[in-house]
């Protein structure tokens, strides 16, 4: 008994020490994060605002005003990086013609998503990571397609973040593919995102994660007058939209309400984002989106993909969806002068770090299981290697059932581990770790 007890004690001490190891920054990713520039994005915001309106129903033929001129400009900016990408970057305007729908489309519309695809270097790796912002803008009247609608933060911020990420990332090789997309039609009902998500589902894209950026450059609130640029929100779905009765029964039985794939992505955004971006905290919000609102990640969730929304902590409703005007001494309208470009820089760095780490890492471990066949205070976890990429090892993650984030990361080169932690008191998951130290998303250990 003494010898066995001593072994368990030594094992516990070793695991606790392993769980406290320091996670270092990959210098390649750190250098890319350092290269992101706020002044580039400020200049690009002013150019987007100069198109007057980017309403989905505005002109697509005018060379200087409207959604057509704006999307052609974004297309040209994406295209300017093709030559330096070593043949890996391709750019397209993905279009679809939609009929009137009796809601927010009163005429047929020629919708266009501007896409820049950075092809992965591993031909065997089929994974796709998508990051988006929406190009269209609006004013108070959702159907007014001619009035000025600057859309500086909503969602010029998301679009210029894409431009800056492509500028910084286009020369760096990643095993998996990253798609940067400025979608249209968000304000008219998530039309461009719905088209893209349906295309991805129909063509069988292996979308491992989707990051939707909608309003990431404004740091003051209306009404409460709060201000601050050190916290950003990530919204994530709990119960999957496509959960059937079998999945719901498993969620209830195992207490998995907080462990959907999108919730794991939110945790990943928090851990990796805070690792690489100084003076920025990621607040996880346990909802798919805000009340009375929706975003371009939702069409992906509806089709079973893993997706989250990244957005400002403080919302300013005198800036959003407002005619540009001065009323009772208050300036209304989504104008560049009310943006916080340092905040936008940090949130762009957050996206860049998360995408780079994901696309550099192996795929998610397969068939992660927890052995529940015996009554024991030890917990055995087993898994299979990822389908794509080479794992040099794995992190076994654990947290108390009441903890929002993983509390320990224990490294192993095996594909199973027995831990001196009770399965009744903890949740477990496994990440694959690449040769470069980049981690995959976490795969939850179910029974």
C-alpha cells in the first residue's frame, strides 16, 4: 500500500508540475503580430467611407460610389498581394443573383463576396479556416440605398482587418488553407454569409473554424459612457443548432452544455489571443450573438460548422445604423473620427494570432474517449492521431466543471493517459501539438 501510495503521490506531483508549464510565443507568429499597423487600417477606413454608401442595394456600376466601387477596391487590394505569395494567394469576386424576397430585398440584387484564399502548403491537408467582415453598410432606414452610410466601424473595421491580415500573412506558409472574405448583404439578412456557408456545405469544405468580425474598432458606449480598449467579446454557441435527440441526450447526460465545438473555439481565441496580444483580454459570452441582432457566423452554425463572433466590448448606438446628423448637440453616425484604431489593431492581432496558430497546427485528435467502465478516482483518456498534420505530442486538458476555461495542460507523446483526477469532478479534452508547438482545437473527452 505504501509503495502504491507513493507512486500515486509522485505521479500527482509530476502532473501538477507539467500542468503549470509556461507556454511560449512562436517567434514567427509574434513577428506577424508586431507587423500589424493601426495607421494602415485608419487610411483604409477613410477610403471605405469615401464610397458614400456601401448599401447592398446601391450601385454596382458607379466607379466611385456604392457597393460596386467598394468591392472592386477591396478586390484590387487583395490582388496586390498575389505576386508576393509564391503562387498561394488567389482572389475572386464570388457572386450570386438573388430575387426580391418581400423583406429587405425589393429588387433583384447582384451580390458579391470578395474572397482572398491563402492556399495551404500541405496538399493532403483539406482543412479550411474562414475569417470574415461584412462590406455593406446602412443608415437608419434599412431600405435607403442612396443616403450616406459611412459604416466606419460597422463593419469597415472588420473589412480593413482582413486587408491588414492579408498584407502581413500572405508570404507565410501554413499547412492548411485560410480564406479571408468580405461578405456583402449582412444588413439585408446575412445574405452573403448564407451564400458562402451553403456553398461550403454543398461542396464539402472541411471548415474547421470560422471567425466573424463585426464591429471591432470602437471603444466607447452610449448611455453609460463607459470607455476602454483592453477587452473584446467573443460570442459562441452552446447547444449546437443541429443537435438531434441523440446528441441532446448525450449533452444532458455528460454535462456538455458548455462544451460545443464553437465554445471550444471561443476558449482557443481567449488563450491564444491573450498569449500574443498585450493589454487585451477576451471576454467569452455564452450566447451565439447579442439580443435583437445576428451576425455572419450564424449561417455557418446553422449548417453545423464551428464559428464565433468577435466584437467590441462597448456598443455605441448613436453610431450604429444611424443617419449622419447632429441633433440636440449630439453627433450621430458611424464616422471614422469616433473609432479607436489602437483597439482595432489589437483585435486584428487577435485574429491573426488565432488563425496562424490554427493553420500551423495539426488537425483535431480523433475519437477522444473517457473510460467510465469502473468506479475509480483515476480517469483514463484515450484518443487517435489527427487526420491531417503530424502531432509531435498532445495536451490533455482538464478543468473543474464550474470553470469557464481549461485550468491545466499536461503534455504527453502517448495516445492515452491515466490521471489522478476524478471524472466526476472534472471535464477533459485533448489537443494535438505540432513540431512548432502550435495546438489544435480541443476535442472534448466524452464517454
